[in-house]
C-alpha cells in the first residue's frame, strides 16, 4: 500500500521555522521526520527605531520552503492534514488578492510573499507605557501590552496612517500562511491568537468592535475568529508534494501547541526555560477567566483547546538573560585585551557555579522588565567580598531566574491547584545543570526532564 497517512505540523518561530511529519502507529502518534531552518529574518524598523522589532516575511517563507523541500517527498504526498502554529501577539499586513505568488519549484509548487509588510513581532517595543495608557480600555481578560497586534495597529494609526491604507488584511504570521495555502479572501484567526492581540472578548468570542470603531480603529483589518482545532480550509493546489485538497487547521499559538505536545496530566505543571521562560498549569474544567484583568497580576489565562484555559506566568527573562551575562563577560575580557569566544565561556561559568553550592548573593534578573511590571529592571544585592567569583555570580543568577518565575506563580498556589509534578523543558534548562539544580531546590515536586516541548509536533497532533 501507499503507507500510513501523515499530519504536517509547522511552527513559525522567532528565530527558526520547523516542520514535522507525524504519523499514527499502534502505540499512538509518532514523529516520522522533522526539519528546522533558522530564518535570520531580523530587519531594521525604519519607522519605529530603536524600539521597533521587525522581521522580513520573505526570509521566513524562504526558510519554510527550505524546510519542506528537505522532507521526504514520499511522506509529504501522504499528508492529509496541516497544522500551523507560530509566534503570538505579532502582526503582518497584506493585500488580500495579492498576498503571494505561486511558482513551480524543484519539489512542486510553492508560494512567495508579494504585497506583504514586515512582521512586527511580539518583542516590538514601539508602544510605550504612556502610549498604551492613551488607548481605550479593552473589554478583555488580557492586559494590553507592547507587541500586541491591536496596539501596533493603533501605533500605525497615530504615527503612519498612510502605511495602513496599502493593505486590507492582517493577522499573525501563521494566519498569513494559512490564508495563502487556502486562498482565503478574509483571514481566519483562532481564539488563541485573537486573545493575544488584545481587544478580544474570549467569553463571547468577539472583537471589541464598538470600542475600536469609536476610536477610529480600522476594524476591516480584523480577521474572522474560529475555534482552535477547527479547519480553516483546504490547500488550493499541491504544495511541495503535499496534495491539493489537504485540510488546513486554523492557525494556533506556538505556546499552546508546545504545551499540547507534552502535557498529559492535569496535575502536571510545565516549566519551560528557553529564550524566555514560562510556568504553566491547566485550569479546572469549566473555568472562565475574570471579565477584567488584574493589571498587577503576573498570571495570564491563555485559551487552550476545547474551551479549556491555561494559567501562565510568562516571564520575558530566561535564557536571554544568561546569554546577555555571557556576552558581558566576553566584552569585559575583550576590553582587558583578551579574545574569548562566547561559546567557550558558557561551559566554564557552569562548571564554576557547580563548585559553589551556596551563595548569599541575590540577583533579581529582570533586565528585560516584565509585562506586568515593564519598568522593573534588574538588581544585585547582598554583595559580600567573599562571593564575587564567577561561580558565585552564575549560581545566584540561575537561582534568581527560577525565583523570579516563582514570584510570578508562587509554589503555594501550585500546591493549592493540585500540582503533583513539574515537566521541565527548553534549551536553557537542557544545557545548564546549575539551572536544573535550582529548579529542584525551589520546587517541592518531582521534576521530570526530557519531555521536549515542540510546537510543530503539537500543531500536527491537534490535527
């Protein structure tokens, strides 16, 4: 026979694109093949420098095409469903009838972006706290923050209204890809991505159109919204060997798909430390978030699947803080006349920290602020003359990263919610034994590693 059918999962991440082929076996779903490519898509933000953070959509789609071209054609031809996730909050604009051009490639038809803007990412900082407070109050359980799609549209409305006139469609980068594959005249967005844009009411699953219209917001740019797990359409032609007519799911949030790929028990908490860091638990069945958010709360409720919610403490400070520390050490060495590669520093500081089991030094590591406290920057205290070694500082920094997450989502709260186990994942945890030691010291639950979170696999599993 032709072999088992496959689901194709795609994740359009901040730094890379990943594609995964998942197939059914007697033991359940299994990963058959995967491929990832770095996008190297960072682009200068001419209109919003230096706070603007944008990516070139051409480069993201180029990486996507390279991923699919590298997967086995034989298996791509057996794909019946496509699930797509990607970075939440961000926004890209396009002309609905000229969003892409299809052409024949070595592995079959593929599309390239045409009349499409840059992607303004979730990391974008053009919307200052002052600007955000000038916007109308949303009717939503989510606090509005910099990098949210609707906030970015408001920024353009005020600072560059002509920019918006060139486009008649908008969505996240994953919504754009779904719209191109299915030739949607109007973008379709999942509740997950809509909630991450702001001005969306999850209870009645609708945009705050009345509030938005009163302030002149271009509501025609807002996508239609559907349930995560539903079908957005079918591929209108073959795509890198994937047959025409394959079902394409409505685009999903990368965070929800990452959790979906590893969370099996409601009593598990997922701790992910990669570039940023998240601590997540499932809310009880039937839970509904409050009508209005608590601006000072560090916990956000993310729409999940089947009407469920995740409680998430999402920190902006994770592996990026350790990377900044390593960069600082390299810079100091260079200023002293020594050339040291950052890749050589990382294992050395971990070894030094493993030799220092205790440190009174206290590092509050929030160099990137937090969404609920954007003005809160990092600090170091309890500095004693005997604890200034690289080992002491690294140990205190790793402890500070875990303690910061626990200040956002206290251990006592996890215990009250019935958590029995922590699933540890993410690149920063995987490569840093000191960080793992601090996790195990601070959490009073068994910690299980090795269950890798994978948004592309999660997106395929949903399908």
